[in-house]
C-alpha cells in the first residue's frame, strides 16, 4: 500500500480542526513532520504510555523508547495492541515506510531498519505532535 493523505470527511475534518493545534493537524491528518529536536517527547524519560493523539489508542510504552539521536522520539518496538499500519512512502525523493495509527489512520511518522538489532532492528521515528504521553502512576505512595 502506498502512503497518502487521508481524504477529509467534512464532518470529521471539522472535528479534527477544532480539537488539534495547527501542527498536530498538519502532522496527523496531512502526513506532515515536525522539525527535528522540537517535539516535546523527544527527550522524555518518564515511565508511561504513548497513545495516539487523535483517538487515544496505545502505540508505545517508555520501555520501548530509546535515544537514537535522530531528533524525534524513537521506539524499537510497537505495543502488542498497537496495530500500526505500514505504508510505502516515496515522497520527498525518498523510499521510506510510513506508520499510521491502526485505529484512526493518523500519520505518526516512519519506521526505519537501523534500530537496535537485539529488538529486531526497527526504529520507529515518531512525531511528538502525533502522540499523547500518559505518565505512569507512582506506585510508591
């Protein structure tokens, strides 16, 4: 399957535009990309889950995150229930694999084959503007 921008359903599109910031809309609904090293979760180190910003579906956990130095949050594995879709992406003169939320089709970023070999070699390069971080509750209280 080839990467493409979701066709806006006018009713649903109005909802997305009212709920999301301009950057979040551009990334998730128009397959955009935030600038490197600008995303709020790039250097996030707290324990928790990364859910789809648009629908709340779980995508990754902090145990799957690592510092790749790519400028975006990087994960070596997706959550077993994520159901992330992979699409061929030949935009911008590159051959890449786009990743989208399996639940609502939001653009998340791309997956590359230069990740940690001990986890299968994938590096999910994800836009902070496409996810919502839910910090794990502290159970030491």
